[in-house]
């Protein structure tokens, strides 16, 4: 399984800004459109925006990549950052529970990201 290095950077960036339960799912076989989902959440709208800013900054700085598009930043309850080969989902905690992407895509393998992102 080969996942984009930038996805590992995104997961680490979210975790460093205290994103809640940051996970990475390998989506290449399950979805076929993207290689990975990074899913995290914030406790309030301000933290969601901070997480989005930090992910964008770190991925640009460490992997020289910018998102193709960013959706949902206006209300900041579910922000989707599309990098083409991976997608970052930053949820407000309550919405993450409601949509439960990890359960929806429970067939997609979870990827250990912490050691690879910092190493």
C-alpha cells in the first residue's frame, strides 16, 4: 500500500494542533478515487479553522502541496480539503459523530501514520 507522503504530514499536523482522534484510512481499494482519507475533529468552530490552517500550512511547507479545493470553511462544521490523491476531513466533533465516516468506510484499512509522518 503506497500512500502520499503529504497525507502523513496532514495527519501529523492535525494531531500537533490537538485534533481529536486523528485517523488515516487507505481508500484506494475501497473508493478508487483517492488513496487516503485523513479524518480529525475539533471541539469548536475556532479549533476546526485552526486545524484546517495548520494542515494547509504544514502540507505546503513540508510537502510543497496545496489543496485543489477546500469546501465548508464558511460554517466550519465539516471542512473537506481535497488534495487530489487524498482528502482531509476536519469535523466539528458533533458532526463527526453524526456522519461517522470511519464506520461508513469500515472496510478501509486504518493506517499507522505517526511514526512515518515524523520520521
